[in-house]
C-alpha cells in the first residue's frame, strides 16, 4: 500500500515521504494513529502545498541535531553504582540510567535513542554509549562507571587531607602570630631602653 507520512516514523521515513508498506501495517498502525495518510491526488496536493514548511522543519531539526551533537561529544558522565570488591556491579548501567544522568546535565534525549554497546554495562570502568540523533547523525558519550565504595573512600580521603591541610595552615598561622608577638615585644623593649 502506498502512503504519505504525516510525521517522522523510525525506520520508515520522515514527514512528507511517500512510502510503500504492507497493507496490515498501514491499516492497523499508521493510518489509525495519524502517522500517515493514503496516497492519492488530493493528499499529494496537500503535501506539495506544505512542502516548504516541511523542509523548513527538517532544516531546523538538522541544525538542532548538529548543536546537540557538538555539546554531547564533549560530555563525560560519571555514574556511581553499587559494586563488589572485584568491580562487578550489583545490577547494570542501562540506557535509562544514562538518560537520567543526561537529564541532570540538561540534555533531553529519549531513552530509545541511547545505545549501550553491550546492552548493559556490568563492570566498573570506562565505556562509551552512542546517542542517535536526527537522520544518520549520532554522538558518542564517554561513561565512567564507578563503585559507590570507591567514591566514598575517595571522599573520605579528600576530607581527611583537607582537615590536615587546614590544621597545618592553622598551626602556621599560630606560629606566625607568635613570631609577630615576639618581634613586637622586642621592639617595645628597645623603645623603653
């Protein structure tokens, strides 16, 4: 059956494309959901009159996709999950978790557009995930999967180092104050004599 797409349909085409699909797919899915209309002279004339607007929307989508690709290519996500001592995760890192992490950074990406190479990450380490954008464009995101225990230990070590540094700075300030007092006392003695 020949149809004209009313909207973008994954793995089929974009708005305004003329496609040939199986009769059941058209009758049971595309036509009832409004994703397509039958191919005939009237509908073809309507789409030809809207061709400029459709092309403009496609150009906007391409531009938005290019901008998103630029910003996503620079992203490195740090995902912290529960893991055993050997680095094996209790569970896995999925596209849903990646979507949530991207949303926290302000990127709106659909979960189905995120492709994890092994479908699920089950060990700590560095990985990449592919985000499919408009048309054939895609972006690679760097993932750093870390264990909660390692992150907490690193935070404790950083806090301890900060406390030690603060204590050293306080001791140095006290020593400097004592030296200044001693110098001031020596100058007062000289002034009296």
